C-alpha cells in the first residue's frame, strides 16, 4: 500500500500543471455552485456556458469559462481524474508550455468551431443543429481531449496510434449515438489537436495515408464493429439524444405491462395488440439478455477481428446483415403501426430516412468494408475446432427446442391467446431470436404457467451462451501442428551454427518452427494465449539477426500473435534496439571454458575434493548417448528419475528445463557416474552446440542423482565432464541459465537502478525459492568459478507484459494439476 501511494505521489510531482488544473476545477465548481447540482444549473449555464445562445448575446468569455467549470458533480469527478491521467500524460509527453498552448487553442477553437456549425445548421433547418442550438455547455473535458491528441504527436508510433484510435473511437461513438453538444465540441478539439500536434512536434509525418499493417487494420475494423455494438446501448441510456444513429436504440426499448396487456389482447388480432404481446414476451431477465444478443455477438466478433480471425469476420458480416434486415422490418412495422393509428411514433419523411440510414445502411456498409478487407483476416481455425463447434451448436439447438416443445405441449392450455400444437411448433424458432425484432410475425402467444414461462424465456439465452462460449473457443484454437520435415530442417540449421548455447532446446516437443523464405534462418517457438514465445536465440548467421527477428515479427503480426524472444543473449540486443523493442533480464547463464580450464587454487578446493573422493571410492564416468545405453542402464536412469519426481509434490517444470524424454535424442550426450559395481550413481545430459557441423560446446540440462550416492557426486560428474571436454578441445561448457537470478557484482560495481520490472522479478525469485530453489542452484553452479552472461526476454509491446508473464508461466508449468497447484501454494506458505 505504501509503495502504491509513493508511486502516485511521485507521479503527481511530475505533472504540477495537471494537478493545478484539477484543483482549479474543484474551486470553480464551488464558486459557481455546480458542485451541488446533480443536473445542470440554469444560472451557471446561462452565465458561464458556451453555446449558440450565449455567443449570439455577445458573451464571448463563455468560450473560456466553459473550459474550466464542470457542469455537475459527475463531470467534476471525471474532470479531476482525466486531468491527472490524460492531461498528465500530455504534460509528461510535451511539457507544461505546450500543454498550456494546446489547452487554450484546442479548447477555445473547439468550442468556436462547434458553435459556429451549430449556428449555421440551425439557420439551414438541419435537424441535429436545430435540436441542439439551445444547448449551453460547461465541459472541461474538451480541452483535455484536445491536449491529449496534441501530445500524441510526441509519443512513439505504437502509443501514438493507440491513443488516436481509442480516443476517436470513443468520441465518434458518443457523437453518433448520443449527439450531445459537448460530444461534438470534444470531437472538434480532437481534430484540432491532431493538426496542432503536427505543427508543434514537426516530425515531418507524411500527410498521405500510409499502408496499414495487419495489426492496424484489424484494430481499426474491430473498433468500428465494437462501436456499433456499444453505441445503441449509449443511445438507450440517453433516450433524448440527438445522435444520427440514436434510432438503433429503438430496437432495444422496454416492455409493456404484463397483466393489462394479456387482459386487453386475450382475443384481439390488431397490429397494436400483436406488437404489444410480442414485446411482452421479452419481459424478464432472460428475454432481456436475448434482446442484446446481436450486440454481444458483435462485441465477440470485434474481439476475434482484433486477433485476425477469419471466422470472426464472417460472424461480424452475418450479424450486421441480420441486424440490417431485422431493423428494416422493425422500422417498417413502426410505420405500419403509425398508419393504423396504433399510437406509434410520428415520423416525417426525413426522420424516417435517417432511421433507415442509421439502423440499416450502416451495418451493410460495415459488412462491405469487412469483406473488402478480408485479406487482413487470414487466420483460420483448425478444421477440428470448426467441426466441434458446429456439432455442439446443432445438438444444443435441437435439445433446447425439443425441451421447449415437450414442456409447451404438456401445458398447451396455459397460452394466451389459445394455441395449437402446430402454432407451438412454429413458435420454436422465435425462442432463439429477439422478439423485439420479429415481434409481429406469426401467431404471438405467451404462457401463463410458471415452468413453461421459465423455459419459454431461458432456452434462447442458454443457447446463445453456449454459442458465444463455442465461438470464443474457436477464436482460441490454433494450429500447432509440426509439419513433416520441419524438425530435421531445424536441426540442420542448428548444426551449421546459430541458436546460441540453448538453441538445442528448440528441438524439444512443444515447439513449432518458422523458417525464413530463403530457408537460411529459423525460429523455434510455441504459442500460448496468442503469445509466441521463442526458444533462445534465432538460428541464423550473425549478420542477418535483425532481418530474421523482423521477419519473424511480421509472421507473428500476420497471425495476430505477440512475439517474445526468451533467453536471448546480449549480442542480439542491438537488433532489438534497432527494431524499437524493449528487453529485460530473466536470468544469468553460467559459462565455463574448458580449453583454458585450470582447477588449481583455493576457489576450486571443493570441486577438487569431490573429484579426489570419487577417484578414491572407485567412481568412474561414461560419455555416451541414450541409444548406446545398455538395457540395465536405461532402466536405472528411468528409476532414478522416477524416484526424484515422486519425492516432490510439486509440478515438474518444462520449457527450458528438460526431463527424461529430452535425453533420448541421439545428438544429446550423457555423462554417467558409475560405482565400482557398474551401478549408476548420477547422470547428466549435455545439449550440443554446433558450428559448421562440428560440436564446439555443450550445455548441461538433465541432472539426477541416485539415493545414497556419494556426497559431491554431481560436482564430481560436472568436473569430470569439463576435463573430458578440455581434452576434446571443446570451447564452451554452459551450466545453463538460472531463472530470476542476478550475477554477483564485481568489486566496485554498482547495482543497476531498480525499476518496477526488476522489483517484480526479485519478488518472484524470493516467492518461488522455497519451492524450486533457483538461488540454491545458482550458488551450486558458482562452485565452478564460471563467467556470467545475462539472458534476456525481448518484447515489442510493454502493455502485453502481464499476458507475456502468464504465457511464460504456462510454458514452464503446462500441465499443472489442481493437487500440484495446492502443493505449490502449501510449500510457498510453509517456508515463508
């Protein structure tokens, strides 16, 4: 708690201007009295608010005062928070002087431009301008939005794009579906902010539109689809809104009273009664949820579009077309009701065209744009996932339909008006479609029996809940099939050179492979929750590292994955700098150099003691591959490994930590420690490091010792391996990486400045130490007097760090059971 408060205090000290504006809002709300008004105060608006009326009266000061006085308590709270966050972001990005300039320019001109167009439109009789020309606005959010968009020009390309897309999406949604004057002023200020930002930043950004990447197009179209889903809800919340698309909310209005409607329409067939009964059938939480199913499906489709899913594209197209057809029918019904004198809304020709344009034409246009841009959504779900989704959907639909028919047939006499079995059968499809859309088609009937009403109301929402869950599973399905020949191609590139000391881990099960177009480079990776985690360094020549990383990132972009290079070495950091990526330390690799190895001196005393003891007790070593083991030796290794695993209640880790299956590779070497009777006392596995087809190094992976083996057996085995490699001229021996470890500081060396990320890693290291002993292992490796090399995780997007952390955790513990998870928590709690 104290650290959080300290962080907030430190942040506020960096944005004094924004803090001052937040304080000014509080003061002006107290002075003008708006702090106690939960609706706009007429005197305050008439004196300080901006609008056509005050401008016409010569109250030009209102173009300034409207920017610093909140209209009500809710706007005060929003203004203070957004001042500290959004205006603070602008202040940190471009400095206090530019913020003051952008605040005044975008705020004042935003109001002036907005009021001018309202005045011109009202004179011309334009319906929106005429309906809002009497509005008086107090809105400090207008200059905040303008300043934020101005500051976006000073941000990195990634953040600049995000700020602009999110801000304009929200602004357009409120302008189109709510239509309040303040929304149009904010939009004007935002546009002015873009222009002012270009002038102030002088980046020389090209005015001509640039070709968008897959990610940009996906985010943009997903945002448009999401806006069309959320927009009608905004319009529904404010039924008096003047937004041009506000008519869409008419498809989601409230329902008539149940008792009076069933009594009045018990035998009637007029259009009014049929319509009222149709709306009545929606009364209740279940039908209310069913009413919003099209919007939910659009939000789900928007999520899939962001991920580049072709299935999401066709879902969005289908829902939008259905939306357009159903809206056309619904609006046509309203016109029919009006002509019958049934109390429907009075619509003139222009209003009616606007209704159709908002509820019908817009979905069709969106569908056309999606189809035209379908090349950006090339990620197809695996065939098995589509088959499973189809079967589950059909079975659910049939089962719920049969359930409704059976219950309805048993209580057929409870329906109002009276219903027949054929009418009940025809009514089945209506249970799965919002009745507010199709409320006047067919024989509308409502059951009075409680059980029947429950089934009547809930089979539809239940079916669509199953559908939505199934759609999300289809979006999550990825084809992780390893193509025939890929492992062999990857091994061939590894043997030519590249991949680093941990490159051979890329051959392990669970990895799939990307190859460059010319076949000269490769990356081993695995996709977890749309995070593509690579295994160690890219496998390529050193001079094409940047190109390989960029090409792999483009491949991930095409598949809507977030690329993460895990356990990469320092020589690649320059490539990530060139690409604008960020990176952080995830551990330390311990290295020995057998060619220059000398075990003399006090630092090697413990290792020499283990060597001498092993020789004295007759322990010998054997260097071979798993294929060369005798049956007895293979069984012994299996038994040692099983005993080691069974003694631990904790889940066995994977990813960069190999297990029994990984040592069975014919290219992987084993070093055995044998007692005088030939029984295995300990075993280590060594992953090869190749250059030009010849092993030049080895990395330790698998380490197991038998119960009752000699103390120091593992030190004996590693030292023996190092001496054997020295004789063979091996250049490097890696004791592998120690996760979450920090290398010891040299004399006089200062530790790096702490950051939020380093603090998090230190916390994780201390938390997991009781369970997995990372620090203990690191100290064990220090006995061999190694050199240290930091290994890094490189990533393009810092906002994805939480998802990256979860994916890395899943990679290390992919199959953790509930029992193992409980054991892990118990171990961590017991040893704190």
